[in-house]
C-alpha cells in the first residue's frame, strides 16, 4: 500500500479521542484498527437498520474481542425514514424524523467523545466524493481513509491480519433494503432475512421477482 496514504490516515487520528462509526465492513475495520494503535482513546458504535442480525453480530463480536471494547448499537437514522415513507413496508406516519447528526449526538453523549471517525472513501461513489468534500472539513467528523484506494484497503487488511468480512461485493456495503443485500441475506443468512422481512415485509417481493424473472443476484 502507499505509505503516504497510511501516514495521512494516522495523522488524522493520532493522539486524539475518536468515536468510530463501525459498520463491520472492511473500511471501518481499518479505521478501528488505526485508532487502536494511534488514538489517545477510542470507542465504537454501530447503526442498525434491523437489530440482532447474525451477519452483523459476527463482526461486532470479533471487534470487541480483538480490541477489548464494547460496540454500542443505535438505530440507523434511515430506519425511521424507511418506515415513515413505506419503503418495503406499510407507511408508519408516527415514525420519528431523524438525521445522522441525531444518532451521532447520542453516541457522542454515551462515549464522551466528540470526534466521529468512519471509513468513507472518495472512491466509494460519485455521490460520496461530492458530498464528502465539505462534510469532512468539519472539526467533529473525520474520514481517515478518504484518499485510499481499494488496493490500499486490501493491503492493510493483509498486513494487519484483519478479517475480510462477508459482503455482497457492492462498492459501498451495509445492511439495507437494496436488491443485492436482500438477496444476499436470503441466500446466505436465512435467519437474518426472516428478521428483515418481519420489519420490512415487502422485501419478499424482491426474492419472488428473482424467482419469476431472474432479476437480482444469487449468492447461493
């Protein structure tokens, strides 16, 4: 990997207190690892769309065991938006209006740490490259891997012997309501799919569409 990219990442968290937004994905694993080595103090939190998923908890357990920390869990700010707008479920008008800063505020209050660090990279997507340009100039949010490439990520994982989490092979991964994730859970984590379908019952339509018309990936 490019040592200059690693040096820049270290410089952003060195001797600081950092609250890591940990998704269990490759990038957030690296941010957590760098903070464990160079930050003055670090803690971590996770935002869930559906709680208690096996596919997620595997990574949380590994991180807690490796770094001797507790990963706090909070509802993802998009969870309420999905329910309020009827995304893969019946509309729930009483679902709260939340923004990402509301969840950050809860996590900051519990940890007593202001600086939030996460694994966003410029290369993740055009939207992220455009939106992140100003977002990460703030004093209370940092993206240590912002200028890293996928090659840098894989090199660091190998160097530090960090786990490569199971994924849907999307560029930006996470448990959501997109076709790739729903099919991935259905094929590989059936118990997680059941929990997802309990919260968002129309997710089954994605699987039925794949069965009937072959629209959607298969991970089996």
